[in-house]
């Protein structure tokens, strides 16, 4: 059994669970993996990941559902996206079926760390792959580790979802044109930290990035995709080569279509922001974060919401309902452990 956990007051922060699962790549192949209770690693100070940035990660969740069973949300999509990231950074791909089984194994071994149904919590799943070969010259690593750890996390918002303020980053870009913005590379998030700091200094929760080539179109928020609801009820999200293909956004677009909402993935001009009815950031950690105001230099775009907007609320309830088994899983997104 595990130590007593205050399920009602879990935050979104690191907490060691019982185990993580680790795989090592050498001589052109991955090993069979090992469950371990250790949260430490031993690598050379010259490891590739420290010097040349071969490091990628993923984020997923497992839920204790209404019927008491534990299910994982779309793990195969995380496996596919991990491989797209790996391919771009010349890292070895990991078989998707093996990835799903590994996630099931580590979730099963930590099943008592999955927050109870009704608390709003989940077991966060964090796979991370990094190059370990000691090297001074620039080049791809020869050996790699893939570690899948799990962390119990609580409801992101206590007392209901409240809109946050966002600031358009004009001084910095999150990614370069034709760069790594479309993959889940660790360095992308380091590059967004300074804009996030600027946003917080202005009282905003998140930074919103424009396309790095022209600074004309909306790309995404520092940690999540951008979506908007138009005044005539369309779901609109950014199309760009420099943003991550969000599994949450993809799922929300599917659910929006199920609910009869027209869905558009297209280039969105920054000048359109004032014309939207509702705006949100979407990602694994929270599903949807409604945006109440956007600061663009001296301009303030106010959507006049003190609570989540009606269309976003409908989408949020549908998504979270599917994840915990309160609503039908019409698309086969849940994998039982």
C-alpha cells in the first residue's frame, strides 16, 4: 500500500510513485525494459543530451473511471508522436505497440497511485527519451534511455475553471521556421521560459506566440495549442509547421464535430483575435484553459468572461466525461490496464 495521499489537495507537481519503467538502446536495438523503484539516473557528464540536446518527452494520463477501472487516454497517439520527435532529432524510434504495453505495465504497477474517481485527479504519464553517449563532437548519440514515469496529479483548477490572461510574445519566438516547433523537444520549452517570465511579470498566466517567420499569424501558447470559438459557433485552431500536433486538440476537434460544431484548422491572423467569442489554450495537463483577456502591446482584447464560456464548457464536459467513463467512448480512445 502507499502512504496516505490527500487526494483532494493534489497539485500538478512531481511526486514519486512506486516505480518507473526504463529501456536502454544500444547496438541498434531496444532492450526489454525494467521496472525500478529508483528515481535517480547515472550518466556521463559528457552525455549527448546535456550538450547537444537530444531529449524529447511526452505527456499522457490514466484515469480511475466511474466503474472503478483504470484506463489510459490515447497512449498509442503518444507513442506515434514520440516517434515523430525521435525521427526528427535522429533518435531511434520505439515500437508503438511496445510503448503502449510499457505504459500499461507502469500504470498497472502504480494503480494505487491513480486518484479516486470524482476527485478530478489523474495519473500523469511522462515518457522521456534522451541520448546518453559521452561525446564532445557534435553528432547523434549511439545509446539512449527511454524512461516512463508516472505522477499522481490533482484537478488543475479547484473551485471551477476561471479564465486567465495571456500576453502575445513580441520579443521572442518559441521556435524557428523549419525548426523543431512541431515536435516535443525539451529545448522548445526552455526557449519559451523567458516569454513566460515576461507574461507573468505583466500579470498574465501564459504567453502566446506568433508565427516565427512573419509574426502575423497565431502559433500557440507556450505549453499548449490555441483554439477559438467564432461568434457563429465554429471551432477554429491554428495551422502551422512550427506548433506541436496536440493530442488534446485533435480529440477536442473530433468531439466538436460530434456535437455539430463546424471545425476549421487554418492560419489565424493575430488581427482576428478581437473577433472571436471564446479563446482557450488546450493541452494534456488541463484539457482547456479559457482566456479572458489577451494583452498585445498596449492593446487589451477582452472577451468579458469571468467563468468558462458556454461552448468551451460544453467541450470540456464532453472530453472529461469520456476520460472518466461518464460519457460514451465512441472513438475507442480509452485503453484498460
